[in-house]
C-alpha cells in the first residue's frame, strides 16, 4: 500500500496504543531467453523486506523481494521491475504494463489487496470494537466477491494481450495471524476474521487465475507457523522504526514464502 496510506493508518494507531480471457493452461515454463516483468503492489515490490532501490522512490522496490531474487537466480534476457507500493488494479493498468511485449516469457503479479481496502480495514480493526471490525471485513469481502473479479479480469486480459507468449504467475496473500496464541494487539475474533478475509481474497484471485489459464502461487502454506503472533513471524506487525513496513512480509517472508511460490509456479 502507499506510504501515505500506511502513515495515515499507523499514526492514529500509535496514539491509540499510547506510542505517540485465456492463456493455455499448458503454457511452457518461463525461458531464460525471454524477458521477465514483475508487476503488482507492495507485496510484489517487497515493502517490509528492506534494501530498497533508491531510484524506485515511494514504490519501495526491494532487492530482497521475490521478484528481484528470482531474476538474480535465473538471469532472464531482461528484467523490468514495475511493481509499486500502493498499487491497485487501476494503477497496474495505467502505469505498469509498458514493459510487456511478445518477447516477455514470464510475468508475475500480486494485486487486489489495495482494491479491497486493506489499509482501511486494518485501521478499523485496530482502533475499534470486534463488531465494527467484523462489519468492515464483511464489506471488504462483499467487494472482493462482487467487484474485484471484474477488475482482475481487466488486468489479466491486458497482460495476455500485451505478452501473449508469457507464463503468467499470480501470487496470492498470506493469512496474517497465528490463532490461539497469547499475543498483544487484536482479539482472536478479529484475527480470525482477518484471516478469513485473506482466504476469500485468495480464493477469488485463484478463481480468476484459473479462468485465464494462468498459474497461481499460493503462499499460505509457506507462511503457516510464520504468521504474526508466531515465534518466527515472516510478517511485520507494527514497525515503529519504519511505519511503511507494518503488516508486510519481512525479507525472510519474501525468500522463504514468496520466492518458492513464484519459482514453483513459474515452472
């Protein structure tokens, strides 16, 4: 999500806490002879993983992101790192597709969380009651179910049109919380509902991915036992040293969760 959204969401939190349609399913695996284009939002750009590329500005593209690591390991003919913190499906359509062409052999993308109002939901759940949190999550799930599929279809169709020979990997989102633990912060009711919303988001994305014949990279199993409230979390909770990194994967989350999902789905 965008830096301004995160700061707007975390600032009141600090006060509250008293801390101040088709591609063939049998498409060939990505070839190193072609180009790789990485699209998407903050989970794709690597917010939370540190080591940001200075020229990326507020997009916060990280050399510890799964996309950057995959590129370093496989050395495709070209690499366009277009993912940007805060991106929505509309942002992808408006500013991230220019690097795609018939020579592109691999495209990765993580998108949809900002469309569903991630920042707003988290702010509501942190600062308000269980019932208010659950209401916000219900509204987000309605959007995910009824509106997001069409937005995803538009992006996926555009990717296939501009890069018809590419293997397209759509990477999902992790569940945020390990439940049943003694953990400061949100109630288990809120945590469970947030996890449920993540499942709804992933299921919706996976459904549209399947309809387009793309590959889905599911990170939920990799993040199991590495959620917030675990003893070895791969997700930041509130990061008071860098507010923009709150609720994003760490470098370990990118290398241990996102990179394997991308690599396996890329073929």
